[in-house]
């Protein structure tokens, strides 16, 4: 179970990094980046609460 959780964390972190790296090349998307990261945090929190 912890391996699955670690895998999810790695995937989420990779997605976050790739989204940020893409967004930094776009103009005026800081608010969009904040919204995307917030959504990812909520998804991760929900997944962790389900695993528990």
C-alpha cells in the first residue's frame, strides 16, 4: 500500500513540475498555475484520505 502511495506521490509531483515548467513559458498564467496546483493538492488530499 505504501508503495502505491509513493507511486501516486511521484506521479503527482511529476505532473506538478511539468505543469509549472509549461506554464512558466506562457505569458500571464500565474493565476492558472495557482488554480491547477490547488486542484492537484485537493486531489492528493482526497486520495490520501481514501487510502487511510
